[in-house]
């Protein structure tokens, strides 16, 4: 059965690291629920992409401080659309942030988060306004299109 | 994520189980740092990762940090038992160009 038009799932949670695992697990369940033929590799790729986007919101958006992260998942034209939003400090230069090894983080982060997102998702759009937050929209098109019972 | 360690001469064996991300990489990092701080002879690390089903860039960063700790002591860090999704992340991040991967704990210990 096809997903109902306009149906979506939205989850909002505080910007604490213990929620990262929940977010990627929720995305994996959403993907397998709507595309029963999705491959294990594709689900793993979604998990990595969501983990990176949520980690970025916590580390870069809010600098490990208080804030809210929103994860929205929907189905559009045979694709899973995942949006991760924060209302943190935003990204001054999105193109710079996309470059491997470029990171504003002083510790052990390697600047690979956006590299993984771009590698594992079919389409990625990052919208950011300094001082107002960041929206990362990621699209995954499962290679096998048989849909689930959702 | 569970982190269990065992000392074998100059080598710290670290059993990891679970998913390694920004949250769970902190106890892993602290466990290795504390072991290094409490025993000056330790210089190598073998990560036994058969039970790790997920790693993202934060997990990769935490492992790279421990690799640097080992190298700073004149030692090495090796990995054992990478599951398919973990190996893909390692390959994509270039980790396997600097970290030796072995089939078993025995192979790793014999080659360090």
C-alpha cells in the first residue's frame, strides 16, 4: 500500500548527544517501514547521514549548549526525505563547511560529517542563516522501489 | 556501547560492543586515556570491533585520537573484526590507509 499523501513524522528533542542514536534508529525504522525492499546498506547509509546531521546540530549549531533539534521524515516521489533542523548559530559559509577536513571544532572532529552525508544520500541541501540556525534536507532514493505497508 | 579492556604487556586490548558515535565515543576515549595514564609501559592499542555495528565520523575521530595517543608513545593502533558498514565508513574516511586491520586478536598481537 502506498504511503498516504502528506503523511510525515516529526520528532523534536533537546540537543544532547544521547539522542543521536534514537534519531538515527527512528530514521532507519521509518525507511524500512515505508520501503520493505530497501537494502541493508541503504538503511546503514541513512543511519550515518542522520547521525552526522544531528551531531552537527548539537556540536556546531548549539556548541553543546541548550537547544532543540527537529527531525522530520516524509515520502516524496519514491524517495525518503529527511530534514534535520536547529535554531543554533548557523553556518557562515556552507561551501567551506562542505570541504573535507574543514571544521570549526577544536577537538577530534575531522570535518567528515558532511562528506559522509553527501556520499550516502542522493541529494543534500543545506540552508543556513548565521544566527538563526541550519536546515539540512537529505533525500534517499531506495534502489528497490517496492513500498511497505505504511 | 560497552568498553572492556585487558592489558597484555605493552598492549591494551579494547573490546567494543554497540554503536560508536559522538555520545558513546566519550567513555571509549576516557577508558583508553585512563589506562595509558595508569601504566607507562602501555604503548599499543588493539581495538576488537566485532561487536560494533555502527560508526560515524565522531567514532572515526575518537579512534584516530587514540591512534595519535599510541603513536605519541612510540606504539601503534590496530583494528580487528570490522563489520561491513563500519568498514565502509573506515574506507571512506581513509582510516584504513593508516590503521592496520587484522582478522583476529592473535594476528594483531603477532604483528604489533
